[in-house]
C-alpha cells in the first residue's frame, strides 16, 4: 500500500523535473555557485609571462581547462581599485556606475570622502561605533543584484576583500554580506548596511586569533629565500596591515575566510545560483612598494597560484567543479618602477604631486587673486585634481572656467593634456581612443575635478609606483572563465572587463546589470551554448520559473547534463 501511494508521486516528481529540464531554460542549467576572483593589481601579461612556472590546478585550471582572454583592457583612464571592482560587476564604466576614484572631494562636507564611506551606517565588528560603509554611491546595479532580482532574492551574494571598497562594490546593493578587515587587528568586519552584528561564525573566526598566527613568520620564495618577515619591531604594537598585508599570508588569511563563508553560509547548496566575489588585496599592497617586475611580485604571483589551486580544490570537494563557474580578472595593472624604466632608457619622469599642486596654486593665484595665495587646487591625487569650488566662487569664477584654468596650469607644470568634469559632462571629447577612455571615466559625483593626462611611465615616487592612467600597463588585466559553459582555449579577440558581467548574465539567463555595455563573449562559449544562442527560446521561456527554484528539483543532475 505504501509503495502504491508513493510510486505515482515519484513519477510525478520525475515528470516535473524532466519538464523543467526540457524547457530549454538557460537559467535551469545554472551552476550552483559563481566565484569571481579579482586580483587587486595583476598585470595582464603575468599569466603568459610565468606560464611555465604555474603549478597544477591554480591558474592552469583556467588556462588549460577554461577560456582565457589575453587581450583584456579597461577602456577608461581612471584605473583605480574602486572603479575597477565596480566595473567588473556592473559591466559598465564610470560613466555608467559612477565610481571614478577611490575617494573624491565632497562639496557638501568640504572634505575628501571614499567611494564607499556612508555616515548613515556604522561599522560592525569593531568597537567605537565608527562610521561604516555601503554601496550607496553606485549609480548602477551589479550582476549580484540582477541574480537576486531574477530569483526573488533566493540567490545569495557575498563579497570579501581586505579593502572595504573591493568587498562592497562587487556585492552590489542586494548583497547578503560584504566583509573586510580592520587594518590594525586584521579582524573581519562589516557595516550596519548589511546587518547589526557579525554572524557567529565570523565572531568565532575573529576570536580564534587567526590574524595573529601570521605574525612572526618568514615569507620565503620557492627557493627558500626569505623575502620578508612579519615580525613586529620591539615595543611596536603589531599592525596587520603594515606587517602582513603585503605578503601572501594576507591572501591565505582571506581564503581561510572564504572557505568558512562557503561552509557556514552553505553557498552552492541553495535553491538558486549563489555568487561570491573575492578581492585579493595583498598583491596590490606589495606591488605599490616593489613594482610589477620585482622578484617579490613574481613570488607573490606564484603564491597566488598555489593559493588558488588549494581553493579550487576545496571548491571541487565542497561543491563539485562541474557545478561551478569561476571567473578571474583584476581591477587594474600598475606602472613599472622608475628605476626599471630608466635602466632601459624608457623616459619615465618622477613627479612630486605636492610640488606640482603648489605650482598650480601659484599660477592660479596670480591669475585670479593677484597678491593673495589661495589653494584653488585642494587635493592633487595625481593625476586627478580636485578643486575647491568655494575658493573659485569667492573670485566669481564658474566651474567650467575654473576647471579650464586648472587644466591649463597642469599643462604648464608638465602634464600632457587634461579633461575637465564639465567637458566630460557635455560629452565634448575628441573622437580618439584616448578621448573615449576619458569619456568613460566621467562621473557626476565628486564636485569639480580635472583629469590630468600624464606622460607614460610618469610616477610620483623614485621608490614606489602607482596606477591611475589610460596606458596599457594600467589597463591590461587577465580575464578568464572556467565552467562547463565555456569552450576551453586561448582567445586573443578584443575583450574588456565590462564583458565579464554581461557574459555571465547571458549564460545565467538573467538581465545584465542596468548600465552594462559589455558584450557576450560568444567565441568562448561551449558548442552547446553557442547553438543555444542562435536558437534561443522566447524570453518568457528563459525566465526563472517557480518550479526551477524548487529545492527538491535535482539541479545538479540537470547542470551536469549533456546540453552544456
Ligand atoms: Zn586595486
């Protein structure tokens, strides 16, 4: 009797699932989890430069079993961390998502504000009730937001990084959580934008003093040579950021959190595709100090390879590689050290932004307030000038004239050219590749500003280096995908970071983010997905149906099916 009752029910469930599987819905063939790894500062040529040195299962998983785009460049000039992370997940440039810098001059409060600071929130996980951070400045939504919309919130979306901006912006508005560290202690925190207290598993993680175990250690390269140590100076209170953040230990620490996040939040086991973004900040913190071509950066890249292999292995055991899509990119590259370019007789001016700012203010004072020294150029975050609109208002100079005057002064002190905010707001740029890159850098946020165009390889220090230009050393980044939907291979076709979110959205059968302008990288889709592209079912059939989110539905069986 029991069996006779159950058998029809079982047949019914099988019919339901078969109906779902045969509907041709791209969304039904979704992965359980999408992991997007954004290496903070990674030259686009590293994957090829060190190809013979990669171990098994790290970068080679993407290079040999995934789709690798070798010629991926940002098509904008403001190659900063916040902008890059926002670009990758929104599929738009700054003129779409609004994030054009890590921080900018705020006309209301008369101070520099960061891209994510939000005084309407508080930090969570750190005593003192300090102001927190949120994605409130984003002017576009992200891949995670669209995933949330398409699944009525069932998809779970998280972002982690050492830096707040690299955790928050990729997780979008609807993210379930974004976690970053307190620089001093290394403890993970979030803000009241997401929740009022840390989840227990993160409190436990912090209380188990995981950050401290990376102190008093030697960082050795593969030959055993000690490159750095994380030993605090006698009498010095240890700072995680100062001691650990520029070593591979910081990435180890981040991957520890990523593993626990996947385990405790049960990512990849829910009714919808989940999304996790991981911003690997340590690479950038080191790269600023030693330059992209140093032995330390090579050792860092090799360590990243080993860490990725371990993490992918964990994902394979936890979720199954067949149920995953992995995407890899970076938020920007970086300029070589001046000492390196000079040795090769490549012209590389070393500039002093402080001196340049003083010179520009001198020129402007002579022009607008003779006999009186005024700081018209408030902050020179080389090569971006943030203007004091009050100072210009006091001498009755309007924005357009003020920005033009600053731009001309920048040229007098050695910058090659300039683009003003008001010019970009009008869309008034020359029809050249560089003009387009600056147009894509425009944002209405951040008061009056002027983008200076520096000479290539110009850096603001004789010892360190930076990124913030439209040149290839800053714009060229890796872009690679792993997953059953991709046709493994090396693709030398044109690609941009904005293509990442658009391609993943298309394969998930969901809308691309609101301001997305990237393209679907159709050349890298597995044959079955390409065929599907040319005979896609009507849009309403592709939409996520309530049946397909039924937790009873054997999603993994469908996902592993022959159709993709
Ligand atoms: Zn960065």
